[in-house]
């Protein structure tokens, strides 16, 4: 059964004060959720989860499917020549299955992604954004990006990733008598790792403050980077709303990054392993508003600012910032259950 869908948009263009159109220049995704994912697609992921001993029989389980595109660029877009002292152009078009299994104050989130590096769909998307309305973007900012032939694995190369994350609710202030009006403060921690086009370990802390109705494991502020935000609350029996601010900090230990270092195919520009920054920190903050009723569950999250410390060493290393908008919509519990 279909139990919801979500749209994710991430763009440095959305964060006007720091819009420099470089590094992580943007991404987007469409996510679907339901029991059909568990029955038809999750069997491919299940052996990996079992190998790690991820619990299968828990109180809450959610399965999702995501189609996503992410794109990265160097600073100078108006040259066709390779830029060897900056990060390379790179892109990833991927399909992913994900599973969240929650029990009490802990949860396990896993993801299997299969994709293609180096397709030109990211170039077409970026050119469309830059050159809307037929403006002369070869001579005006933002420039027409004309160096995409220098991207990692240009022409296409298959790739894959498996990721597992453990989440734990650390603290939560008591709710009011009706569970709706009291301002709640919630802090959760995470620790995980991935192997594939991104290989490494990471940890993180997330704090939410406001009128919170969804459990800690139901919200993620990085839907294109890990397991995604679910779109139903699993049991609303009356009309409820939520509105909260959140902040998150996530240090990462990087062993390998195919979108910087390349994979098996030769690429014109790569970051050598000696210039890869092994310790990277990501941060973001934003606001989320949701409505949960027996008929419909909907949420809108605005990531006001997200950022990442330098991913490579050299004269052009830099912090990068962007912003995001996530929209989720699904039937309420009165419209039928499902996973």
C-alpha cells in the first residue's frame, strides 16, 4: 500500500547571503513510501541488514524508495579547461531503498543506493537554472557551466553505497497534559557508517525545540544524504499540529569520496588521496511545520542554512553553504495503515 510521498530540493541559490554556486551546487529527490517497497524492493537490501544484525521485528518499521540527483562544481564555471587546483565537476543519479526500525528510545536506519556517476543530466539541470529566459549567461553571472566534460566518470559509470545508522533519544522534556500545547525540547544522537561511493564513519547530535508530535527517528534534516524523512505518524487519532526549530551538527571521518577522487574510470580532474580532507563537519538549522490528522499527514521543512567544512586541501579549500526545502504528504491513520 502507498503511504505517502515527499519532494526534496537543495540549492545554494536558496541561501542568498552565501550563494557562490560551487561545491555542492544542488540536489533534488522524489521519495515514495509504502508496503509495496517492503515487498518488491527491500528484499535486495535485506541481506545487508541481516549481516549487520539490524533488528527485523520491532514496534515501528518504515520503508521508502528515493530517486535523487546531486551535483557538484568547481568555483569557475565559464571555462572548458580542466581546473586541477579545485574540486572536480561531479554528479550522481541514484535510486535508493531505505528502512527505519524503531523500538522505544532507539532506532536503526539503513539505506542501499545504486546509481550512475558522470551523466550529463546534472549539466542540463544546472544550465536550465542558470540560463532561464534565454539570458546571455555565458557573459553574465551566474555563468553558463561549460566544463562538465571534465566531471568525474564523464559519460557514466555505475556505483553503489550501503549505509547503516544507529539513532538514540538522549533527552526529552515532559509533555503537557494534552501533549499538544507544551513546548518540548528533544535531543537525539546518531552514529553510523557507509561503504561505497562514500566510505567513512560519522556521528551527530540533533536538537528540536517546539510543539513536537513525531518521534525523534521520524525526522531527518539530510534526506539526500541518508535515510529520509517519513511521511506518516503511524497513529494520529485526532487533529494535531507540530512546529519546531531544529539544529544539527555532524562530524565525519572520510576514507573515500568517489565524487572527489573518481572511481574506476579515468577522469580529467580528481582530488588525490593526499589532498582529501579526512575530517569534515556538517551543520544545519531550520524550521519544520506539520499537520497530522486521521485523513492526511503533511509537513514542510525549511533548512534555513546548511553547510560543510572544506572537503579537500589546497589554495581553493573552503566552507560551503546552501539551503533546502522538504515537502512531505501522505494519508493519515484513518486512511489506512501501511509501511
